[in-house]
C-alpha cells in the first residue's frame, strides 16, 4: 500500500501542488487527501483509513457514494452506447422531473457544471434585457468565471447605502471585468432598492443563492426574497436563483418551492447529478426562447446533455420524488444538528450549528444566532482559531469536514441520504472527544 506522502510527491511532478483542482488542497494536511474508494456515507484514503464524509462531493453526493440506483443508470448508459451530442427521450423525462422540483422552469437547457450554467444564464439575461450589468450579493458564490467571481470570500469597503466595492476573487481577470458587476449587502431591502435606483436601466439581472451555503448557511429572510422578487418585476430585471447547492437539498426539494418565490431563471447542478457531471438552467419560456436556435444567444457544448449523466440525473430525481426521502434527510439533520449543538454546549464552546435541509455550517465564535443572517457580522465574530483546530482534529479522528472555509465565511458541510442513524451516533461520539480536546 502506497503512503499518502509518496502519492503526493509523485502527483506533484505533474499537478500543481499535487492537486488536480485547487480546492482539493487541504490545509490541515498540507496536501490533498488521496483516496482509494467511497461507499455510502464513507470513503477510504489510500492508506486504508476510513472517514465518515461530511463534505459529500461539495454537495453533489446527496444520494451517497456509489449509490446502486445511480450505478444502474450508468450501466444502462453503457448498454446503450454512452453517446453524447444526441438527444433522447430520456432527456425529456429528465426535464419533466426537473420541472417538478424547479417549477419556474418552463424551458430548460443542459450543461455540465454550475459555473458554465451561471455564465450562460447571465448571457441570456443580458440578451433578454438589453442591459449589461449583473447585480450580485456580497459573500455569495456562483462559480469561478470572470462574469461573476467577485466578493465571495472577502470583506471590502461598503458605502452608506450598502453597496460594496467590487473586487475579483482571483487575479488574472480582464481589467474591466469588475465594471460589469454591482455588489450589494444581502438581506437588506433598502440597499437593494438603492442600487437598482442608482443603476436604473443598467442591471440585466440579479443573481443570488436563496440560501448561501457558501457563506456557511446564510438564509435569505422570506420577506426579503419576496421584496427582491417584487422589485425585479417592477424594474424589469431578470431574477436568477442559483440553486446549484440548494437544489434538492430541503423539503419540498428546492429553495423556490421552500420560499414560495419563483425566479425568472434558475441554475441547477451538483445534487441533480448525484456525482455525475450535469448542470442545467431554465426559466420562463419568453426568456429562454432567446437561446439558439430560436434566439441569438448561443449556448451549447460537446458534452452538454451526455447520456450517462442524463440517466444518472433521472435516477436521482426519481429517488428524491419517492415517499420518505425528505423524512429521512430531516430525521438525520435533526439528530446531527441537535447532537452537535448539545456537544458544543457540554464542552462550553461558543458556537452553534445552522442547518437547513441536508447542508449546514458550524458558526464558531458567533454567539447570537440572529447574526447568521448577516455576512458581515459573522465575518467579524467568527473564531477562526477554534475552526482550524476543529477541522484538524476531525481529520485525525476519521471525520471529513473538508476545509472549504476561506478567510471570511464558515465552511459548509453536508450529509447524504446514505448517512444512517448509526453513522450520526458514530460521528457524534468522535465529536465529543474532539470538542473535549479543542475546548482545553
Ligand atoms: C452556489 C454555487 N453556484 C455555482 C457553483 C459552481 O458550480 P461548479 O463547481 O459545478 O462549476 C457552485 C460550486 O460550488 C456553487 O456553490
């Protein structure tokens, strides 16, 4: 059996820092974790160590690793020839299922990743509105591209009206890219209204995560989301919900159903493929018909709607439609969240869990749960020192809480429908020792 350090040394000859993707790097380990296999709620690293997974493929693996029904779908695609660049009747079956979970999608288009889909949705909104700028919210994340990757993991200057100075999250962007973006603080109607007034007739679209798990678990207040909807309608601005993480995550399946607020365009990815690469965006017919071949906005790709992920996605959405699916997720979430909160109280660690559906953040150092609704308050209060000790001890104790936290927001974690009550008891037992250690 190869040692993790040896695999890292070999990988580093070919991949930058030995990682095939930047986010695979894990700060507590000082390198990526190289794994050998995964099943259900668990995976095994290359040295044979077992982990209970609370990262869950960054949210994609909602149905558990190696899910037998997804495997069956993959096998069906293999039997059929796993072709790409053709449509089938399975594609239409998928679209019907997607529409059930994302009812605002009268028409849809398939892509491969969430980033591709947010980029295409923004392009479409620009065509439809004849306007140029994108209004986004501080802290929210919509993928790593030059139209939208700004102000995710940073605090920058804010003016008296709640407009935040725009800064890219990576270097290498075209110098003028930031001119296409307006950044506003979240959950504040006055700031939103002010920005729309200031940039009147310039905002092509407003994009948001209805629950920004990328900020830990930053929920939109219901009245806020309803106000945003009304104002976008009044100002003729396309409202885009990025449901890449929220999709399928909570009863009754998507944030737009949970809040009862329908966007004009929705972006979907991650859990809809259960680990296979598929994304989609959809929306009102009159907007979507600006796409080619009817309209002039071109969106396509070699692997868009490839058969294997399409069949996998049909399997995922079918499972999520079955009775008991959300009961199970809720039972697991209730047990896990209450269990962690009890242990934090037992060990007198100033922290709490905020979870909605099958994804959650742990807010170390944030004493008042009302502050969770405010990105800036959390950024100031968060105790990064205790967080670092937590993720480091988890790795040593067979719990994988991937170190996704940047310099500002809490990390986000999740579980799958394959996590059993026994898994949660096992994890809570380990957390008891971990919290005892870090509270010393
Ligand atoms: C809310 C949100 N939107 C978009 C994306 C980009 O998706 P992908 O990583 O599939 O490109 C992510 C990825 O984490 C996300 O969390």
